[in-house]
C-alpha cells in the first residue's frame, strides 16, 4: 500500500490489549481461573501471551483442544466472572502512551479505541486509567461475540462515525489488526511493544512497524 500524501488530520483507531495497555497479568490469571474451574490443565503462564488480542473464545477452544462450542462458551463465562470484578484492572498503561495520545489529540487527530474485547469492559478500563479524555469513542465487541472480528469491527466504526478510509489508520500489535485494516482499505501500523511479532505484522500487510509509542507522532503525520 503506497501512501505519500501528508494529511493534517487523521482518524486513528487504537487496539487496546498489547497496544495501549499491557493486560498480561489479568488475562492470564482469568484464563487460569476458568481452566482450573473446569478441571483442565493450564499451560505455563509465559505461553499464554498468544491469547492476548485474538477472540478469546477461539483461544479457549485451542487451549481445551476441543471442538465443543459449549465447553468453550462455559470457559468464557468462567473467565468473565473473574475478569469483570478483578482481572480488568490487573493491567498497566504502556510507558509514554498518555503523552503520545495527548500530542496526537492536540494536533487535531481523532482518536478511537477499536478492540475485540467486549465494549463494556473496554470502556471501564479506559476510564479507570484516565485515558477516556483522549478518545472520541471506545468501540469493542458485544458479549455475544458480535464484532470480535477486526474486519467487521473496523467496518462498523467507519460506518458509525462516517469516517473515510483514506483518512484513517489502524494501530495494533496483532496480525488481526493489520488484516482488518487492509480489508477496509486502511493502512495498519504494527506496534512491537505488545504481543505480535514483526514477521507476523509485516506478513499481514503492516504499512510500518514501530518499536516505541513515541514514533507514532511522526509516523502518523506522513500517512
């Protein structure tokens, strides 16, 4: 995707887990809770990073090594029991993120959250960490699984906010973010401080990969 026109204002869609906040502790502890409640073995915590970002029900199906949709759904319910009260706050904002968001907003860019996490939880997390002042709106999935797919979610945001794809960009740490962006005609900026790899991001069509949140300010100016 060749992009050469510098724009004064962009619509910037941010993933949440692995992009704005490091949610490893909360997510992995809630996965452990769900799996142990079901009497199932839990992989070592250090291997659970791959569950951060993708739709969680699919991750449970893989962890359970089962095609039983009801079992994966039960695991998701148990996960949410702990996450809704404790797990969502076992989380931290990545270094420099608040300053970068403030700078981008100050330059006239419109900021949105675009996460596969249920919107009801995403809004609580963004408020808890005092990030809501930077965003025009927080978008996520529904508890029934609607819009967990990033292609569908981004399309929903573009339609709901009447945004032009050529004036918008997706920022995220996973290949799902890059694929969703590309399927909607947006460039995707891959971030390397989260849970994806440069190889996966580039293979999924990332316009560029960034090592530090502070690189966003300059990179956004030339998309």
